[in-house]
């Protein structure tokens, strides 16, 4: 009788460990920021236009539909020729922030799904500004055991690289421009 209890407990433990290990994607977050030696007005003038992402080194062209509306959609044409389509979700000129959602892109370019991003500019009180770029997303592959190029690590690496390059480009543009 005791052996059955031990066997049942062992079977339950194996099931539980397997169930925990076999999960789909979970919502991930990424956050990057940069301090820029310029006023918030100057920084917001560069980054706050949803229809112009010229400050990002990977973006060769930004196409915008519905500019200045709550339904604006931009297409970022990358230097590689690939495109990412994003729609505005929230835009607040006064608070110098906007949120958007990516609706169309190739997972070989950006290995994520359910991607949303937010850009916010804040004043530091000393003549400098901070730009924060945040994301929420899941990995591109929704099934268990994704290939390496579509797993959580690949998703984080892609978003972090995109954000770091973009924020560096923005800093260079604003601080180097007149």
C-alpha cells in the first residue's frame, strides 16, 4: 500500500515538472534609456513625430498614413529593404510620450510577436533630457521549444539592439545638430 503512494507521488512530481517545463511564451519586457545633452523641447522635436523616424540608423524611410490622428499608421522601411508597420495607440504631446503597436513585420527581422512600444522624453532639471524606450512582447515562436532564432533570448537581443542603436542615433542627431 505504501508503495502505491510513493509511486503516485513520483508520477505526480514527474507530471508537475514536465508541465512547468512545457510552457508557451510569456510576456517579456525591455527598457532602454539615454541621457541627451539638450532641452526636452529639442529632443521631443526629433523623436516626437510619429511619422518621422529618421533618427534611427536602421530606418531609411518612414511612410505615414493618417498623420496627426489617433489612427496614424507608419511603415518603417529598413536599410535592409524590410518593412515594419506600426500603428499609434496613444499620443500625448503635453507629457511627451507615445505608444504604438507593431502590426506587420517579418519575424526574421524582428523575432517577436504581440509587440508594443512606448517612447517618453523627460526633463532632468539640468538642461539635459532622458529618453526612455520601453517594449512589451512575446517571442516569435508560440509553440514550446522554439528554435534558437525565435526564442526569448533572440527576442530580447533583437529588441535591445534595435533600441540601443536607435537611442544612440537620436543622441548623435540631437547633440550634433544645430
